[in-house]
C-alpha cells in the first residue's frame, strides 16, 4: 500500500481552509503584510467594505479609516500594538468604498513563522452598527429615565440593595426627607423609620413582604433629617434580572401629611355635625313626646273627673274607652323609645299573625274616627311567623295612626294579610321563599320619593311640631328587620300610601300556643310596693277568677307564703326596697319548689345589669301589660 505524502495532505488542508475563509460573509477576514498592505480578501470583506478583491489587494489598509483617524496615525499604532502586544482589539468608525461609515469591531493578530519572524497580520472586522445603535438608544433611554427620576420632586424615588442599603437618591427624596445624596447613600433605609417601628423591625418586615407578595404598600409615620415626622405612603417593589435573581428594591415614598390632616379635620367636622344633628333630634324628640304625653295625661285626668262626677253609663263608657286608648298610646310611645334605645328586646315566638290582628281589631277601630272606615282582609290558614305579638301590635297601631293622619277628614284604611312567594332579592335583600305580607293602605296625601327615602330615619317626621316624634316608622322598620323580614313603602303624592311588612313563614311547623288554661281555684300572691299598681293587679287577677293574696314588700310576701303553702303562683314586681323581686323569687323557689313564679317590671332585662342572669331563671312580663298579655303569660308559665 502506497503511503500518503504529508506535504500533499497539508496542502490540501490549507486549500480547504482558504476556501472556508473566502466564503465567510458575516465577517471581513483578510491578511496584511508587515507594512499593512492588503494581501488577501474574502466575501465578507467585500460585502462590508464594498471593495472587490482586485480593487483593494495591494493597497494599504488605512484606506478603511476615517480621515481624522488617519491624520492621528491610528492605523500604524494598531499595527504596532498588535506586533508588540500580540493582539489589537478596538471599536470605531470605518469607511466603505462609497464613503459611508459603519461602526466596526476589529481584531488584529500578528502572523509569525516558526522562528518568530513577522510575516504579516490577520484582521477580522465585524459590522456592529445596529448593535451600537441599540446600545446608544438603551443608554439614552436609561439616561432620560435617570434624569426624569432625578428631576421628580413630589416623590422620593430611590433604590435599595437586597439588604436594604440605599444605592441612589433623587431630588424628591432630598426635598421630602432632607438628606443630601452623600449623606444617605450606603446607609440602611431603616434610618427613615420611627424608633418604635425600628424596634418592631418594620423595615425588615417590609422587605420580606415585598419579596413574598411581589409588592409592599403601607402608610405610616416616617422621620426627616431634622427629626420631624411626616405621614408617608410607601411602595416597595423587588427588582430582579431576567434569570429571577434579586438585584434590589425600588422604593417610592410620598408625603401625604396634608391629606391625612385634611381627612382628620373632615372627620372631626362630621362628628361635630353629627353631634349637632343628634342634639337637634333629641330636642325635637323631647318636644314631641312631651306634647304627646301631656295630651294622654289630659285624657286620663279628664276621664277620671268624669267617672267621679258623671253617673251616665254611656258617658262613663266613652270616657273609659278614651282612657284605654290613651294608655295604649302611652305604652306604644314607651316601647318606641325603648326600641330606639335598643333596650326593648323582642320575645319572638311562632304566632298566627292573622289571629293576632283579629284579636287587636277592636283597638285598631278605636284608633280612627267614625267618619273613616277600617277594612280588614286576613287570608285564612296563614303560616306561622316568628314575632313578638306586643311589638307587632304596636307597629300595626303606628301604621294605622299614620294612615289616619294622612287623610284629613274621611277615607278608608285597609289592612291586608296574606301569603306571598318571593324571588331572591325581589324585596330588599330577602332570600327566596314564603313570606307573610301585612300591608296597611290609605287614600291620603301620599309622599314624594325623597320623603319616602327618609321615612324610616329616626326623628324624621312630616307632621307639625308636637304632632309626632318621628319614631313610628323607625320602630316598625326595626321590628321587621329584627324578625328577619323587611318593610317596603310605596306612595304616590295625592293617591295614598301602602306600607308592607314581610315576615318569613315557618314552613312545616304549627307554632300553636296554648291558651290560658288556668285553674280558677288557684291561689296567687301579688307583691308590689306601689299601692295603686297592686290594687289594679288584685282587681285583674280577681276578674280572672284567682284567689288573690297581696303583699306590699318582700318580707311581708315571705310571711304570707309560709303561712299559705297552697299558693300556686307568685306574681311580684322586680324592683322593690329591701328584698327585691328576684331575691324573693329565689327564696320562694327554694322553699316551695312547685310554685310558679312570674316577675313584672318596667325595666328590661338588659337594663337590670347584674341581675339579668338571675332573671333568666324566671318568666318576665313587661310593664305596662294588658289583660291579654297577662292571660298569655299565665297560660305559659310552668313550675321549675
């Protein structure tokens, strides 16, 4: 086998490499003599510089330099540096054949033989005009942004290192915080926090929150160079490189002290106005209630005079009716005040609202003059609802009285109670379901939309001074809300008004209540320190058929109990001197376990404070109570 000639192989490889160099078009690759004359030329050099090989070979490479660079001797220095340093690298303007310029990246390497003799140079040139333009634009953009940030005076904008050290400072930061750049750059941004916040490590928490959430924003006190404080809005954003590495934080601080002070002043002004309006409302309330109670007391006092001096039974009957209405109106006013003060709790129980309305019909008829008519339409088989019947009756009476007052001389007031199916949100925020709707309609003057919008505001009234307190509709609305229902007012000026109450139906429960069911042979002990109240209670219980014993105080009551162990019911006032009603009840329950105990009070459970827990062990009937309330309570009470 014939052995290959090494010299021939080297020649072939050299030729192959020459063809490779010649064909490269993205780089100008050519060789120079030791004096800088062009010896070889490739396709990339022709494309960049515009010269054909026969136009440039044999010419000095300085032709590619600008006239300014040639005048400064830059081409010769490039050759000298490449020869002495072993390499020359540079960027700068170069000139094409047609005179246009391009920005070039240049590498110049010396070529030496085995003995170290300089044979020439290899020169590689790359056109990076586009890259340079992009870099210049980026630099210009960064410079514009830097100038923009530096010129902002309303915001403190600066950078932090990952550890929270300030790395730059703008004019706004200097103006707001008072530090010059050389006073703060290189220091921790914690210096701007109050000592309290520093002790609580608020700066560290802020950076950690910015990292965890991608952004941190907060308001708080910050400290200026002179020690004064300002209220700041602070935003901190983490800054990361394209690989996600944390480079630091961008921090923007704004002085919003004036805005905070303005908001505080506005809040103080609002509070002052609210107090002023409250005092005005209380004044109106006091005047209205005083006027109403004076009228009611006048009816009672005149009625008593009639009963003492007039023997005509018809006249006496009318006087008694008027006194009863006055007492009911007084009780209603008291309940409104307690409800408004949130001192009147609701005793919600399942009730047939139709039955409650029908049992109250006589009172409603007496609330309107004879020239007006009251129409009652109550559907049969209404589902039960959870209401406090006493409060509901008071609310219904309020609505009837309002309807009466809206009609000057005559007209019809209609009460309609029926079942409705509501869609979700059809009435206020009520959920879809079955409701009992009780509506009171009049043919009166009606209300404008703006009046309807304010109708349930406490103390708001369209009646003349002294004609109303402005608590009626507020109390009715509060009742509906506490019963998980709602109230809707529909009114047209000149045509009348309908006020509708919605109560959720108790589906699937009969809610039936037992009747009085007492034994007329039962013996009851009545205890009250007010003689008039005690006398009236004795008369009521006697009317109901009970055998009645009475006592004026707790000590006397205990003696009576111990002397009459067959007493079935103890009915006592709560607040009495000496032994109070609750203490009396506890002793009676301890000594006579089967005794039934009913306590009566004009105070509510919540207003009795420390006694309220003990009071929960007994049945309580609020004063004033009517005969019907007494019958219901007596029927429900059981020994414990």
